[in-house]
């Protein structure tokens, strides 16, 4: 199916990708820890989930570790994230806050926190996935984009596609 499309709308980064897979399957890949650990994170990174409470108010705390020696200085680097689920509409939508954190789950106040809305929409022969990452201001959005967020998310959606579109 089509590759990732991304655009900035105000303080929101919008990313779209279609999958040749049923909506329910794509949603499950986002809502089940065992599935997330197989594809979450850019190519060359491995994800371990410490906490995953998939319910409104629940926490998702995880670590992505670079396991690809070819990525130079990134090799061995850990990137911790912490999310809080705000809204879940099974097989249709997931809304959560996402923040950079440390291994103990303390949010890094020097990096942006975003509110992400992921939508899963039926289309002929598959699913349209739309992710909207809303930031408090344009500078926060720019900071995350400059860190390679679009490229990283594109890479992980490619990894997801290889699993769900078999």
C-alpha cells in the first residue's frame, strides 16, 4: 500500500499510512505489548515494555535500545518513553500523552510532551492509519521533528507493515 505521508498543521504533526491489513489487526498491533515489542521503534532498535495498562488512565512505560552497531554513536543508546492513555475506542482510536522519561518513569521536563491521537479507518483492502501528535507550541514540534521523529516513525510503521500486511 502507500508509503507514509506527513505534514504539519499548526502545532500538530500529522502522519498517515495505509496497510493491507484489517483495521482490527492494525489496532491490535498498537494495543498488545507482545505485538508492540516486535515493531515499535526505528529499524535497528529493540523495544522492551516495562508497564502497559491499556485503559484510560493507564500507563505505558518502555525503553528503546539501539542494537545496530552500524548506527555508530547511537549503538547501545537507550531512549525511555512514558505515556498515559486518555481515550480508547476499540479498533477505532487511541488517544494518549507521550513524553520522554527515564528508567524510573520520571518525565524529562526539558523535552516536549505531546498528545497523540491514532485513528484506524477502514478502506478498500485495508486500513488507513492517521496519527496526530499535538504539541503545546511550534518550538516543541520543531524540536521533535529536528530529533528525527518523522524518519523514526516512518521506519517503525514500515516494520509494522512487514508484520500486518503479510
